C-alpha cells in the first residue's frame, strides 16, 4: 500500500510529494515534483521506522511542517505523479479527514479509531467506501459482527454501483481493486466469526479473485480446511505451494496433510500436471452485460469458454510444485481493461506515445487489451485483444515488470490455452515461469 500527499506552493517550481509506505518496516519518502525539469533532484526526505505508531506520527509531523512553510495539499493521489502543474486544486477537508482516519486505523487503538470515525460520521466522507471499510474493520475488531457485515456490504455495494455509474470515489492512493478486496476480507472474517462458513468462503474467494495475496490465500485455505471436508484437498494444495511463507502451520500439522504431501511427491513425472477446478459457467445475460460494458464483442472461442467452463481456475499440480491460473468474471473485464492501461501509463503522460509503441511493436490497440486470467499471487496476466480487425482475439502474456512488453502471442484464445496446457505437460520453463512455477 502506498499513501501519497502532494503539496503546492506558488510559483510551483518546488512542489512536493510525501509518500508513506506502511508495513513491517514503514518508510516515508519526500519527493521533489521534478517531472518538467531536465535534471531531477534527489529525494529531500527518506526515513525508515521499525514501529508504525512512530512512522504515522512522523508523517503527520511532516505534513504540518510543509503547511507551515506555505504549501497547501492538493487533490492529487496517484503516487507515481511527478508533475502537479498547471493549476493544482486544494484537497477538500472531508478527504483530509479520511486520510487521517486511514492513518489512525494503521496505528491507533480501537477507541481512538472510533473517535475519528464518530467525528466524520455525518459528513460527506461517511458515504465513501474507504470510510465504510474502516468502520467495518473497527466493528469487526470490537466483536460486533452484525455491524461489520452491514457496513462491509454497504461499502462493497457503494463501490460497485459508483463504478458502474462512473461516479468518482475517494480511495486516497489505494488501488480500487485492493480496497474492494479489503472490504470483502472484513466481510469474510465477520461471517466466519458469526458462524456462517458458506458466506465466509464465498467472500474469501471473491477477495482472492479480485486482488490475490498470500494472506487471502491463507484465509481461503483455512476456511476450506476446517469447514468444507469435501474440499480439504484444495486447502492442502495451497499449503503445499505456499507454506514456506507462513500462515499454514495449522494445516500442515494435520496427519491428513502429511499423507497428501507424500502422495504429491510420488506423482509420476508423466502426469500432465493440470486440471480444471469446479466449472462455473457464465450465463448469457452476464456475457451480454460484459460486452455492453466493454463496448466490444467477445471472441467466439473465449465466449464459449466462459459459457461452458467459466471464471474458474486452471490448477497446476506437479510433484513438488503447485499454482493456479484464475480466470476473471465477465463483470470484471471492463474495469480490468481500464486498470491495465492506467498501470501502463503510470509514468508516461503522453498517451499517444504509448499507443504508438504498442501499434508499432505488436500491431494492436493497447486500450483494447483486456486481462482475462491471472496466476495466483502474481502481477502478471493473460490478456486478450478486442479491437476489431486482423488481430481481434489475439492473446498475449503481460507482466508488470515489463509493462510495455507483450510475450507469447497467440492468434486466438483457444491457441493461447493450448500453449499453456502444452507448456505445463512438457514442463516448459517459460510457460511454468509465467504460471509462477519454477523447477529446480
């Protein structure tokens, strides 16, 4: 998570960014907004902390210092920005109050967080999904599961409806999909604490699909293991792949897991190494809504895949390695298309340069690339091209580390799927690497 505040002071040749990076080792960076300077200056501030409380206090202090020096905080939130000109606007007070609430949620006791929540409960801020998430999280921590569920559902519904209606959200610098997943995380835990494992699992799987992470994988596996005996093998699969990163200790301690692990290690090398998880066919109404949101038709082979197999997972199960390739729901595609372009354009304001590059190098429209599947816990995806013409329906592999590059071109979705499954069967290092499987 990156939390950025931007500051402007006339005449505008020394604008600043204060970037706060929470986590186990919090960090504050002070960055000069030198996007238009031929020679850019080094960061004016860099502080590392071992304690989140100390880090938040220092961050608040730096905000006060800049304000005292005549700077005002602007409406910008995109942490990769390097230029605020020509005419920055001041951030509204209600947005600043949500920032303060977020910082309190990271560092303050529950009763202090509750005071921040109460202070803005009847303001514009309280209608934002960011507020509803933090209020739900506070209720969950206070063992008020009913209130946590109500607020989390309200937050999720608000986020989805505003996205559909294209009504702006204030999420500070948090990625919209990450905020949505965090809201659903609270919903999953509240349902589990309330004794409803079915709803808890549905929420956990939704959160994992929206923004895969190690912690979400642990939550999903834990629910499966203790509440769904018929799906316990899925929990064991996850533990087998990711136990080295922690969180799966209760699962790997089970005698049944030891039997499973021994069986996996005996799996013959001739095994094809992949299978489909439970099929989840999309209905015709979902497909038509997706096409309407995209303003484009889906290629026939990909459409048939969604209608027959659906947004499920391709499971990779080798003797010593596991992974999953999760396919997105039709309703997610339009948002994913936008998010992909926004990521590619995060450091380049000249969009013509971006579109020209992808047209020249790959013969495609970058704005018509749509992520359709993602390997578990990876920032890479399988994308499909929806611009009408010669390369309609082509698929590529994309990775955030090479955001302007496309690999493994396939002339159709079926061909791309065949490349993946053949690569697994043949233990192709490039294909397995894309799927986050690395053989010794």
